[in-house]
């Protein structure tokens, strides 16, 4: 299983908590990248409810810190 912040973002609005099958269905309906569907398919086959992206990818919270940042100093240097 390979996750990136961009792939995980595809599931941000998923109907949490959700089962593996519900997440796969959601990913297919919303046009998520194929890698997201592949990652979900690799989960164990059981009726476990996943409460959020952190249940699928424990490093998710740390990874999103790098994705969403705003540094006015960096923006000023662009102009």
C-alpha cells in the first residue's frame, strides 16, 4: 500500500466511519485515482469500520501538515 497526501485527500469527504467495501464504492463513485482503489483493495477482508484516514495510513496527520502550509515570507519572495 502506497499513500501520499494527494491520494489520501481523495478520501477526505468519505462517509466515515466506513467499511472497506463502502470506501471502495466511494472512491469509484467520486473518480478517485486508481491507486486509491488499489490501496483500499489491499485492506483485509473483514467488516471492520474505519473511523478516518488515520486508520488506513497512521502517518496521515503528519503528512497533511506539509501539504497545507502558508508562509507569507515565501509568498513575498515569489513576486
